C-alpha cells in the first residue's frame, strides 16, 4: 500500500494582517511566530515546551487555538504518551473550528502509521468528510477500510473499500485489490476476479495481482481461464510476486485437464523455486504426472514422499511407485511398494491389484516363498477375484521354486482340491525337501519325503531321480540292502539310455554291491558306468569307478582283467594313479611277475611321497624282495618303513620281515634286536609268537640261549594261559561300547584292567574308556585317558588318541594346545577322512590364534582334498574369506566370497553372502551392496538368520541412500515374516530408531 506523508496542515494558518510594527515586535504574535519557527525546524520537544508556556498566557481566541493545536501536534511528533489525550481535548474544546478536522486526521494518521488500527479508526471517523476535498475523503475511507481489514473485520472493511471504488482517485486500485482479497476469503470468486482485474490495471499491482487472480480462477474452477490468463503472464512478466505459486495453480489445472506433461513441468517449476512446499495430495499428483509421461525416476522422487502415510493417498502412491520401480528394473523397491499398497485397506480394488503384482514381482526376483505367501493370501481373500486363475498358475511356479519346501508342502497338503499342476508341484517340492534332509544326514526324514514324492508320480523323469536319491540316502545311512533296491528301481523304470540318473545308478549300485561283497554283480555295474562315461568331458566319479572295477576283478581273482584296468587308469592319468600303481604291483605279484610288481611299487614310492598308500607300497615291495631272496633290498625297505612311519600298523610285521632278512644275511645280532622289539613293544601282535620262536633260534645260533628265558617269561606275562577268558571279557566290554552303553562299557573295561593289569591290549582298553567318557559328554575325563595313551609313544592306539585329543581341545577352544596334535594327525592320516579332519582342524586353530597366513594355507589344502564331506569346501572357503578379511586383504576376501556363494547354496553360502554385502557396504558402495543381496539371496531363504541379516543390511543401505520409505518397508516385512526371533528383534530395533 502507498504510504501517505503527514500533511503539513499548518500552512493554512495565516498570521497576515499584522504589520511588522514595533508593537508586533513585542506582541504575543511575535512570540507565536517564533514558536512556529521552532516547530517548522522539527524541534518538536522544544516547540511543545514553548507552546505549552505560550498557551497559558492571556491570548486572543485565534492564537489560543493555534497554540493549543500546535502543542498537541508537537506532542504527537515526539510520541508523548499524553499526545492523543491532548488532541482529543483540543477536538472537544474547539468542535466547530476548522482545525479540529485537521487534528482528527493527524491523530488517525499517527495511529495508522503505528499500526494501532483500532485507535486509527476511532480518530479517522472523527474527520468530517463533508469538510475535506474528495481525494482526502478517499484516503480517509481507504485507511479506515484497511484498518478494519487488518483487524479481520472484513464486513466493515468492504464498506469503506466499496466507497473508495466508486470514483477515480489515487486509492481506487488499492481498494479493488483488498476488496478482491476479501472476496477470495469469502469464497466470492466472481467478485474477487472482477476486483483483481481492476487492480491489475495499476502498474503497482501488476506484479501482485497475477498470483491472486490465478488463485481465484482456480478456486472458481475456471481452469481454462486460468491457463489462458497465467501462461502469457508467466511468459511475459519477470518480476512476478509468488511466481512459483502461479506455476502450482497451473500444475493443478493441467492435472485436472490430464495434460500431464504441462502439469509435471509446472509442479517441477514450483519445487525448483524452493519457496514453498507441496501438500501430500499435490506431491501425489506431481508423481502421477511424471509417471504418465514415463519419467519414472522423477515419479519415484514424488511418490515415495506421498506414500509415507497409511491412507488412500499413501496406498495409491505406493501402488504407482511399485509400477514406476518396475519400469526402472528396481525389482526390490517395486516389491516393497506393492506390499505397502496391499497392506492398506483404503481402496480394496488397489489392494487386490497390489497383491497380485507383489506376487509377480517376487516370482521375478526369485523370492519364491514371498510369492507363495502372497498368492496363497490372494486365493484365500479373493477366491473369485479378477486374477484367481492366473494366481493358481503362478502359485504352482512359486511352489516349485521356493526354498522353503516345508511351507510349500504344508500349503499343498491343506488344499482341498489339487489340480494336476499342483500335484506335479507337490511331487517336486517333496523331492527337494528329501534332498535337503539327505544333505543334512537326516536319512529317515529324507526317506519319508522321497516316498511322498513317489506318491504323486506325475513327472516320469522325476520318479527316476527320486529312486536314485533314495538309493544314495540308504547308502549314506549304511542300509545297503535298501540302497540296492532303490538303485535297481531306477534301472527297472527303463529310462532313456543317456539319462544321467540311470548312469549314476550304475555307480551307486556298484558301490552298494561291492560293499555287500557281491563282487560279480558290482563288476557289471561299474563296467556299465565306466563304459558310458569313457570319452565324455563330464566324467564324474569315472576315475574312482574305474579303480573299483579293477578291485572287483582282483577280489574275484580275475588278475588279467584287473591288471588291464589298473594299467588303463595309469595311462589315463587317473586321480587315483598312486592306488593304481599299488594294486597293479599286487596283481603282478600274484601273477608271479615280481620285477614288474617292484617296478609299480617304485613308481608309487618315487613319484607320490604323500600318497596314503606309501606305507603299503614300501612294505609290499620289501615283501616281494623277500620272495625274490633279495634280502638286502628287503631289509632296506623294512628299515625305511620303520624309520619314517613309527606309528604305522605295519611296524611289528616290518620288524619281523627285517629280522628274517637279517637272519638270511647272517646278521644275527640285528635279527635278535628286531625280535626283541616285537616282544617288548608289540607283545600282543599276531606275530609275537613267531617272533619268540625266531628269537630262540637266533640266540641259539649266537650261543646266547641263556637270554631266552627272560623274553619267554615276558611273553607269558603278556599272554597268560587264560587267554580265551581274557579275550571273552575284552570282547564283552567292546560290545557294550558299540551298543552305546557308555557307563557299563567304562565299568567293564576298568574291571578288565584290574583283572589283567599286564594285558598287551591294555592301551586299547584305556582308549575305549576314554571314548566312552567322551561319548557320555565328559570331555575332561576323556582327555585324561587320551593323554595317558599319548605318553605311551609305542602304543598302537596312540594315533587314535592323538586325533581325539586334537578334536577335544578344539571343542574346548584350546586352539594352541590342539595344534601339535593336529599336525601329527595330518602327518599320519591313513585315509581322506582322517586327513580332512586334521587339515580342517589346523585351518580353524590357526584362524582362532590369529595366524591367518597359515590358516589360508590349510584352507587351500582342505579345498584341494575335494568334497570329503558335503560342507568341507564351503566351510574352507568361508574361513578363507574371513582370514583374508582379518588380514585386511579385502579384494581377495571378496573374490573368495563370490566363489563361495556362486557354488554353494548352503548355510556357509548364506553367511558368505552377508559378509560380501557387508564388505561392499563398508566401502560406501550401498547400491552395489544391495545388488549383491538382490542377485544372490534367493537360494538362501531357508537359512533364516543370515537371510535376515542380509535384509537388515539392505535396510541400512536404503537409509544411507536416503530411501527411508524402502528401509521402513523392508524392516516391516522382516518383522512380519521372519521366523527367527533374533532377526525380528534386530529389525524391530532398527525400525524403531527411524520412526
């Protein structure tokens, strides 16, 4: 509004008529003029003082009026608290004097400028408008109207504004503007438009009116008029007041006319101005406009804000947000958005659509259990819904692909009607669950689910697979007869000749028959297997099957056939080439081709120093040399075995062989020493009596027969006459052990040791006592017995005790103590299982003692052994990755974790996935961390803890990326659906921290 200056009303006061006479120089008029001059110099405090003195003198009427007036006005100028009272007093004292009108105006103006609108109105209303000119009267009316406007008294304000609007005057446009404003507030939009159009003719209001006029058009619903007016205004005028809000009105108008392109542009113009905030409804419409013009990324920026509340706007926003994310290939965000839309009850139609879309999205991203749950919910809630038939078909796919097979099975078994597609799905998921139990070594449960699968034989190829895995399961359980029947069922199904499970059945059945000592039948199966695989690139278990075929020939004494097979394995560089050399040598020995036999043994001894069959080869070669009367070579062979493998079970026999070789070489003292070692260190060995006879003969030849009695006495002590009763008691105690009667077994072996304190198998009894304590859960007591055996360096039970000490100390987390025992176990392992257990222990112990380089070395050795157990390699890969992480070798750790999760869908893979995503998260690569979780988490949903940890990490990534809506949706989903209480607790805590 235009500001008015104080009117210098006093210019109308005249003092003419009085001459400049000497009388004047000393008169009251001279003093009045002097005081007025002070006033004109704006020295209002001084003028108030002087006029106050002056008016107290004896004055004529007119000077008295002037003095009282100027005294009151001076008080106003200095804002004296009593000024208004002085003015009102003046007006009451001189009601008919012309100056009274001026006093009322000045007082009104004073209060107006001070924004004391109530007093301003009171003063202005004292002005007699009939005694002022038109312009002054218009000013008074406008200011009274404006004061009422400021006091929110629009009814009175409009009366005065209307009075000003009647004729042309300097306040006419002001009056139209404020009258239009009042009309807007009173929802009288036609009148508001009329007034604003008049105000728009003023240059002063040209920049202010467009916003108000646009608002009036919009609120009147005249969207075409709004567009026709606002577009050229925005295009042609730069310094518009509240320009951004004109854009907003335009955006709303264009949205109403479904001109989404223009609407989107104007919503963005408002937002980019950063001078105001959209309402949630406007944010929603801005998102929809962007969605409709396929600007999906920008649409999500709006919709994820409007989706935050659980009302209809939130539901519809979430629904469109889901579709926008689908267009952007952001499947996880789409899933969360559709889920949020489904959880709202605001609009049932959208709720139904959101649910089916949620199911589809989860099928697409591989979250099959989530899809199953959604489709199950859909069919329950909307049995006759628009998508019911589609949902049933999708449910079949989801059931087949879910990793939570038990839930899927439970779901299908509860269905009252099962279509062929559902029955086929049941056949598959029960089979898959059987496989899970088989891998977890829960053999009885595996059999149950394999039988369930066979109860719905829809897919003939799958029936073949089920019979095969039943065979594998029975074999793993040790039930060879049932395994044989299952494998035979595979072959009886008459699958196609190249069916992979038919081929595998030859191998499985061959082993079951071989272990059942049905060698002729096993021969047929192994031969079928190797014949099918010869020359193929994917020769799984071919090398081992070939070796077993050779063994079947060997045990049937088909030596020529056996030799051909072992030589074939050698030519083909079999993984079992060391065993092939050994067996070939044995066969040559049976064929009396001892030079060739020794040749084969040498091939093993010289080329495979770490072979598990090295001891056998050394011993066998020495034996063959004995047969060939090569006594010196035989002696050297036995000596090598005795010196390099002191804990070998061959030791007593190697000592006997060396004794015989030395006897033949007439080295009788050496012969005597070896026989003594057998009798002293291995008195219970099966060759102890032969050693006693040989010792007697050798001592006699040396003329030392007198020494024999002490050795004979020692032998008798170790082998008393009641040997049969002793053996009976020992075997009885062992029987208790093998029947899992631990307490009775301990008592029986303790009684045995009391009855036969010098028994040669005393250390074996001690070992069984230790084992029984261990099996009964008393690890510390068990350790006492195992350490006792460990101190007996020559005990044949020592290696077993060493292995058990290593295992118990690992269980007790005494990793440093375990290490030397693990190393010895690894050096003396007799088979792959023993070697794996020792190397695995070394890997774990070095990791726990922060020797990460050594842990990495042993991890690689475990991996190189292959799948000795189902989780051998994944466990080693996981620990290897952790060792890299602890060594700050992040890239190597991530590479190892990727190998783990790509190859193994096990609990180790589930943990590995979390560690990989967490590693990338720690680098600040939050999107990449999310991608890892999305891409790889599907197969791990049954491992609820690590699966849950991965998705809590996903929510943390969202928070780092500013995606609070997605973070909350993810955490809410975990809280609702996780079956792991710890994970639910963690998710709830995180959710509470961001609400």
